[in-house]
């Protein structure tokens, strides 16, 4: 069965205003604030206070056998170079 995508989907009698839809469905959540942030749960480490601990991270300079992809900006091994663009090397994952 063919579908005419250019045909209007609703007539003027079928369309309802937003106010009419809101009157039909009562707003049960108005004024209710969700205090529980389930998208970002907090983690506690069994009562240990780690505020005074310094974390040292060693950052190595780029190695001779590495490159930075100009598309994803990840540092990768030279064996993962697909091609060189005008801007620089592009990795295999970004080229596909």
C-alpha cells in the first residue's frame, strides 16, 4: 500500500489546542520536585576521608610512534593511521 507523504495529516477539526489537551489530562506533577537524583548517584568510600591525599599524574610527551587524530583528537599508535589529510593524520576508525 502506497502512502502519500505530501498529503495533510490532520484536518482542522482534528487538531486540538494545547490548552484543550492540558484540560483533558490533569497535571499531577505540578509543584512536585524530584529530590532523588538517580542519574548521578553519589558514592561513599566506607568512611575514609580522602581530601588530604594528593594524586600525582605523570603526563608523557608524544612519543615518536604516536600521532593525534585530527578527527577524534585521540593519541594513537602509528599503525592506526589511515591517511594524511590537509590538517594532519586521520585514524582508521574515523576514516571508515
